[in-house]
């Protein structure tokens, strides 16, 4: 198969979306029919995987349930320990398309290696894109967790050198700020020392994040993880949003996936937690309202997704606009006398929607 | 510092650069930092792809020639993409580097308005199975401060590129997480710091890249130094231009100042200062003139704060945008110019360029509530706050509530800002509030309050109603761990008043008091030793006689201090051991532990030593003795005010120790008894009955023999009574018994009341009808002569004997304790339900 270079041209809208979505589609993409993402999802073995590992009681299943099953954080206290590998496929409801493998805390990869169960290990790590390792900072089992992480990383790297490692220092609601940074430092230090002895410290990049299911930090962390599955659309999305924000005098814009409440793209300016939380809360509110009152049938058939709302808070306008079945744009606009009028925002949004659909068409998603 | 922070013209300059206000946070600013001598500032303000060159001069203000230019791509096309980031070449005034939103990096000539070179920031990404060039947003760009051809830029893609602009493409690439900020170290052109989307700050060295290039092989170049800076993202980093290796980083809620030390690889404690900002500081700048000043801006707060990093709790200065003008909302870009020293801000939303003068800065100190905090030598902390009664009253209330917690330990809810301003303006305070003064919360009272669980022992001592601002003084001990009850116990257990020479006793007790931070008590002890202990040195003959007498009455000597066997009172009054007695002798050990031989061997040597030592002292004394000094001493000692006398006296004490010793005769002329009495009374007035009584015990002999007017009056007896009472409240029975045994006659009477006679087990059980009980004397029954045996082990009890007063049975304390842990009735099986406590 010769490499076809599909360059995205966004007409008239004149923003950076053209900036080079150079796709060199592999055979997998081409074999799938262009419009249906669903065809791809059926071949479940080929799906990208996110692995969720960690010691028992670290909070893996809680994370899974809170993010993908909308469980409230308080209910997670009563979860039973996981005994077998839970594979959940989230593609049917979501824009994202991956499998999440929730591992039991007892499963230690290096034990499998000791038993020479290589096929299982390969099955686990092949096609895995991200490995999330959850550590409970309150437990006094740091060294065990670090050892486990180290063993897992080595095995994973052996099978699949492209896998990305994320360490969630979880339950950060129970520790204060100083302890958080201390924890991160301690973990980084120890795991780097271990990797250094293995000679891998420069090849493996591990990202540490502090998370908690009681606030939005777990959603933010999971968003960043999921964005790594979307490398090919991330930069065009970001450029589109950059242009959108600058032309509408917005403060910040996110593209959210509606079902797992995580954002898949944002503009390039930095943001802080309050901003993100505000957008999340708005999304929650509208989604809940929609669940009660919205009639989906007609809309979906016609291909019209028109959930749209504007909330005014003091000086701030919050916009929520649905892009397609799974995606919605949430943005914050500061209200000023010079602010863009609603009409311009609406027009620009139509352009954005168009651009995003173009990107998705090219990316076969 | 005030002088160095002179802004160039005391007027604020403000000018709108672009007339239309539809800029949408897309304004960028670059300032030429190369000029060192001229008094003008050159700035380049960019709105999307249009830029203007401004010159700002004193008096003339901002001039921009009304010309605007446009960035163009090299093929002549207009670059219509918004500018993401820009930096002005520090060496060449006509060159800037611009990063556009379509990821073009332009090397732009300002004079010809043409692009010299350009490069597209992309990276090939093959990690996900299919290869494509990704191009996430450019976030930062910077010229090397020393090499005018070296440009570095970072993108949200995890790569940093170093581009020598003479080359067609970047030649060095580093892998990093999404880059948010890159800054070259101004002191070392080869290294730069990178703030990334995760919590890390990484410092790279350009020279380290020789081995691998990321394009040729997928292996990241080893980084030089990396540390976790913030809990979440690290937004900005900034090197201090004045201090080498000092780096400021800003995170979501705070700014941290780091002393970067490369010697340790992962060292965890190089954090110097933490400044807590209320919002994320998106922009930080060091002052190029004053190394302590750091400006920060967070765009949700809409003001600029200038921090003095030495005083990190309050902003040093504060620039506030006009809050009424809504169009001013927008992020501010900061630039701190060196010469002239000025802070430039550019509002990204409406392109207002402001040149801030010091005059419109708000001095945050003026807004701080005036309060003060100070420690007294009494180990108390006072907190004075002046407040407007209407507003601040609730705050005071919460403070007083917050000071008490469950355990009784004291926590001062001292706000950080208070500690920061720990200058107790004594002069100013006393001039305003002459009536404010320390109220000594005395040790014993406080300890009583603690023991009884009193909730409110906060003493509000001064509330002058006439004052415009009310002042409160909360006086309370600072010590949280060792509160006064603990101190009292410790002192009671460790004070010695017998067994050693007077001087040694005094020194020992002084040390004990010092260990509890009771400095004034310690100095009083030293004073006592100066006043009285000299006798022993200067009167060797008296000592010798005394020792000889002791030797003759050896048994009496060794029995001194044993309480349970109630010895004759004379033994307690014996003069203490010689100074050379090596073994510290605890007062309450029973006599078996010390053998008589050791005592008898020791003294002869020590006499000789005494004579030897005495000789040089007397010579020195002849030189040093001056009556003036002695008078001075007596003056000082007559006012044992710990506030004033404390520290100065210690030095004085050491300087004049020798002379004082030998001028005893002069001192004796002064009425020492009265002095001592004053001192003791003062101590008691402070509430320290403990020390006063212990001093009396130590001085007992001296007082009765050498000082006539010092006799125990009713007052002193009262002291003793209260001290003994306190001791019993703290359940320090043995100390109490020792004090009573050692105390002067009127007190010792107390002891007789407390004598509980031990009775012979055998005789008293046999002879119950007669009512007479056989009394045990030193373990032997006065009637039958049988030794008291332990009811459990049936062995004669040597040492401590514990018995039931109901049935007279008893035995070894540890046996009894064992027995009564599990049993209720008497171990001798007499059927009596003994009460063991």
C-alpha cells in the first residue's frame, strides 16, 4: 500500500486546521470502511487498551466506576475487590474507542514471568497504549508498590516499548499539598533509581499525577491519558480551538466527550482547576437536564445534535454546544461590552463544528 | 532597597496601542533587553499577525509612529495566523523570533520587515502505529542570552528544539512533556530550564547532546537535572538574573523559589521559599535590579503583585487595575525593564500598555492590621492587635477560641503574616498605649489552671477604653509540649537541696532550671551561689573541721537523707560533702548502696587539693577586689528582675566571679539576708514558690548561722506549706517527704503527724485483744524481735517494706503489686480485704 497523504483543507475558515494533518494511514485504517468507526471496534483484539494496575485497595475499580459508570465517589467504598481482569469496552457510547482492563490487585506481572507464562503477558501488553499504575499514598506499602511498578514496567517495556506509563498517586484528598509533592518526589526518585540500575531511565518516561475521586482531578488525569490515544486528531483540534478562542475572545474552550466526562481537547492556553471544574459542572448540569427532558429519537435520526445552552454567571458566560453525538464544546467567555455577540459566536461555532467533522472524516474516527 | 526600586518617572504611563479592542487575548509583547545605557524602552506589540514598534521615553511617553507592519511568509504571502509567542534578540535590535499558530517559527528582520528564515515546528510521530507529523501549539520561544544565533522553542508536543538560525532546521531536539515555558540561564548560556505540563522542571545542558539526536534514533537525550516542582503543572519558570542558580517557578497556587544545586542528583530539599498566591501565577518576572523582588500576575485576579521573597506572606507592592472599568479585563503581560527600572504591563485584551510608577503601587503594609507579637522571658507570648471595633471584632473572638485545644497544649493561631512581621514595635506601642504591659501569668497559677482543666485562662490585661484603637494583650505561655505542670514536676524531681555542697547544688539547680528554659530562675540560682558558696572556698579550715566531724560521725553522715527510717534531725543539717566528691549521691538511696570505705578513703586527698587551689585565688583576689564592683553587684542583685538583670548578669557573673568570691568580707557588710529575702519574695510574687522553697532548703544552714535577720517568719512557713501542698497535688509524695524532712523546724512538725508505724505481723495478730501493737523498728519487732518477712516470698524484707494498715501484713513492694494485680484479699490469707493503691 502506498502512502496516501491526505491533507486537510479547511475552506474559508482560515485557521490553523490546515496545519498538517498528514496521515499515513496504515493498512488497518484503510481496511475499515471510511465512515464507520464501529467496524473497527468490532475487531476487539485490535483495539487500543488502557491497563489499570496497582496494589489491591489502591482504588483502581473506584476510578473505573467513577469515570465510566458514573458512580458517585461515596459509593466506591463498598466495592468488592476485583478478582479477574475486567475488560470494559467503552466505545459504544463514547467518542473514545478503547478497552479498559481493570486488573486485580493480586495479579503481579513478575509472578507470571516467574511462572514463564509468557503468552499471558504478551496478551496483556500487546496493543496496550497506556499503563496506569495506581498508588495509594496513605498506605505504608510504598516499597511494595514501587517494586511492583518496577517489575511491571520492565515486562511491559520488553513486550511493547511504545507503551506509556502513568502513575496516579491516588486518594490525594487524604493528604495535604506538601505531602503530595513529597510523595511525587519520593516515587520519582525511587523508580528512577530502579530504572537506572536497569539502564532504562532515559528511555522510559513516567508521568506522575496526583488524583482523587472526590474532586475533578481524576477526570483531568484520565482526560490526559485518553488524549494520548488520540494523537492524530489532537493537534488539529487544538489548533481549531485556538482559533476559535482567539476570534471569539473566549477565555478557555474544551471539547468534552459526553459520556465519560473527560475532555479530549482544549486550546493551548494554560488553565487551572477552577476553570475546569466550572466547565465540568456545567456539562453535568446540562447532561442531567437532558436525561430528563430530551427526546433523543428524532434528533439522532436526522443527525442533528443541537443541545445548546448559555449560562451567565456574574461577568462570565458559559457556552455549551453539542458538536456531534459524542462531543460537546464547552467554553468560557468573559462578558464585556466589546464581547462578541451571540450571532458571531454561533456562526463561529458552526465553522468549528464543520472543521471538526472534517478532521474526523480524515482521521477515520 | 527603596532607593533601588525607583521607577523612572513617578507618573504612570498608559496608552492604548491598537485602537480596535477586538483582540481577544491575542496580544503579545516583546521588549528589547539589550540596551543598557539609553533611557528609552523599545517594545514590539503584536496583535495576531500585525505588529507595532514602540519607543517609550521619559517625558515623551509612548510613540509608535502610527505604523503597523505585518508578518509575511518568505514567499510573500501574508502570515495570517495569530502569533503565539515572540522573543526579541538581545544582541541584534532588528531581529525577533516569532512563533505563529500554524507552527511556523519566523526569524524576522524588523528594519526590512522581511523574514530571514523560517522553520516549521513539526515532529514525526510513529508511536501509534501510523506515522504522521503532529504539530501542537508552539508555547514558548527564546533567544539564547549570549549566542545571538541560537533560538530555542517548545511545543505542546513533547519536544524542545534548539535552532541555530543560520542552519535550515533545528539540530538539537529534546524530549520533554508538554512544554509550557523555557528559560535560558542568564549566568550560563549552555543551560536552560523547562517547565512542563506535569509537575517537573527540567534543566538541560546544551553540551550534553553530542551523542544522540532524537531524529536519528528514538532515544531522548539525557537530561541534566530534573525535580518535581509543583503538585500539578508548573506554569512558568524564571531565573533570577542577579543570583546564580536561583529559579522561581509558579504553580497552580504558589510560587516557589529554588536554589538549584547540581551536586546532588535527586535532591529533595532545595526549595527555598514558598510564596502562596491566591491564584495561579501565569506570569512571573524577577526584578533585574533588586534580586529580592519578583512580580507575579494571575489573570483571574487582574492585578500585579510584587513580592519581596524574604517576606513571603504579603506582597511588597501591589498594582491594581481599575476594577470599575470592565473593558480592562484581560491578561497582563509583564515585563520588568532594567534601565530605566520600570514595570511594563500590556493588557492582552484591549492592548493597553501601562508603565507603572511606584506612586500608584499600593503598599500592602498599610493595609495589614497592625499587630505585634513578642516573647517575654517568662516564656510567654503576647499578641497585640489594634483593630477597628466594628470590623475586626469577630476575628479576635475566633482567635481566642482557637487557642485552646483538647489536650490543653497551647497553639497560637498566629497567622503566617504575623510571624513574618515579628517586630514588636515597643517604642511605638508604649507611646500610644502607656498602660499596656506584660502581665506575668505565674507558673503555679497556670499549672493549676491546667490541672483543673480550666477553659479560659486567657488574660486580657489591658483594655484602655480611651484609646482610639483597642489593644488586646493575650498573655499565655508559648510552651506547648512542656506546659507548666510538666515543668513543675520536672523541677520538683530534679532540684537537689542536699547531698552536695552549696555551690554545686546551686549550679545543679541552675542547670535544671535552664533546661526548662527558666532563665531567670537559673540566674537566681547562680546569684545564690555567688553570694553564699564563696564561704566554702575561703574558709578551708572551717571546711576541714567540718569534714573531720563528719568523719568521726560516719554513720550519721551516711544515713543522711533516708526518710523512711526517720533519722535524727542533726544529720540533715550536716554540712555538705566536699566539692571533690565524685559520685553524685542521690538523697534517697538507702544506706546499703554506699559503702563506708569509699567515704573514708576519699576526703584526705581533697583537703590537699583545697589548699592548692586556694593559693592562686587569694593572689588574684588581692588584685581584683574593688569595693565598687561589689557595690555594683549588690545593686544588681537587689533587683532580681529577670527582664533586665538576666542576660547582663550572666556575663557579669562570669567576669567578676573570682573577685566576688574573695570579697566576701565586703559583701557581708551588705545585708545579704535582706537581699536574699528580697529575691525570694520576688520569686514568690512571680508565683514560683517551688524555687523559693528549694532555695531556702539549700541555704538553710547559711541562713541560720551567718545571717541574723533572716529568720523564718510566717511568710516563709506559708511558702513551705503551699509548696508541700502543691507537691501533694502533683502526687510527688517522695519529693514532698524529702522537703518536709529537710525543712526547718516549724515545718518538720508536719512530718510527725504523718508517721505511720509498721507493726509486727506476728505479735499484732496474736495480741489483738490487748489493743497494743508491736511496732517494727528498722525491720525488727520491738517485742518479739522477729524480722518482718514478705508475705509472699517469706524472706526478710530489706529496703522498702509495704504493708497493709488493717492487717499489718506486707512485704516487698513488687511482690505486693504483683499479688494485688490479680487478687483482692491479703496475701497472708488472713481474710482481710487489703486496699492496695
